C-alpha cells in the first residue's frame, strides 16, 4: 500500500454504504479490505491505519481508520464525435463531385455543400486531436468503533468458532464501516475534480483479469461480480455476530 500525505476528507461522494459488525479486532478487517481493493486493480493509500486509543472506561479503547483506493482509466475524449463529423464532411464533398460530374455547376448549390463540409471537417479534426481524459474511480473506507476486553462480551453466548477467535485476540470490537465511492475526471495523483452523478455501477464494476489461483493469496478465491460484494465477503470472515449494512 502506498504512503503519502493524507488527502482531505470529502463529503460529496455520490455513493455511501454503511455496515455495523462485531469483530475480534479491526486491524485484520482493514487489511482484508485493502487486499481486495488491490486485487481489483486499485492503488491503496494508508490514510489512517487503525490504532487503539485508551478510553475513559478501564479495559476499553476507541479507534478510527481510513484508507483510500484509486483506479484510473484513460478515455479518449471527442474521438467518436470527430469520426462522425469527418464522415459527414466527406459525404458532402462526394456529393459536390457527383454534381460536377453530372453537369450541375450552380455556384449556390456547390457553395451550400462545400462550406458546411469545410466547417464540419475542421470541427472533426479538432475533436480527433483532443487529448485523452483520465477517468478516476475512488473508494474511501472509513472505520470507527470501540474495543473492550473479551470477558465483557460474554452476555451473549457465541458459537464455538467465535469463542475461539475471541480467546486468541483477547478483545471484542464493535465496528462501524462506511464505504464511500465515486467517479470523475482525475485531479492530481488521487483526487477528482468533481464526481459524476451515476457512479455506483461504474466504480464497483470488477476489473478485467484472469481468475486468480487459490494459492496466490487467502482472498484469491473471493469471486464476486462487484467490488463492494467482494469487500463484504472479505469482512464476513472476521464477523463474530451477523452485521447489517
């Protein structure tokens, strides 16, 4: 994961998803989400790794965490429009040639076709020469919550597997996860100028890639049609009780 100066918080993301869950500790969840995003072709920045801070009550601690994931696509701006404009100009030139061949040389008719052809041709060449625009997908994951000693959580009897996980970690954490996403024209190394309104399906669309081998990584077997579903499945591996989003 990349480490740079943290990006300022944005509140204008068009996509906002929330989930509450109970886990042993937030750090493994944070790493699992980062792994999924890296597998999906995002560059992941450690904005604020989870760090426990002692709370007022003995045996409790609070935490906050934040990561930013960036995925860029180069899009040719105006090339399709340029092709159509050049095609229209070419048809008008062909029409002029045909008229001259069949003996129609009226200046008004010829001018009525040639002038628009010149204008459309110039516009088409201009569109074809436009630079490519970088479209950027942003996913920001924010985590916050409270951790406390495992003994304080025994009011609800966990399953055998959950109990073993708690015993190993020694803590239980109530975790709130917020997933923010959006797409727009790239600005700088990891920001956008403005978000487009329809971003959810675009940002969460999986990257094109070959199927990973199960031996490549623990999360390589997580197959989902959308990135948000892949993150959900990764987080579910650490849940002590069923969370809701």
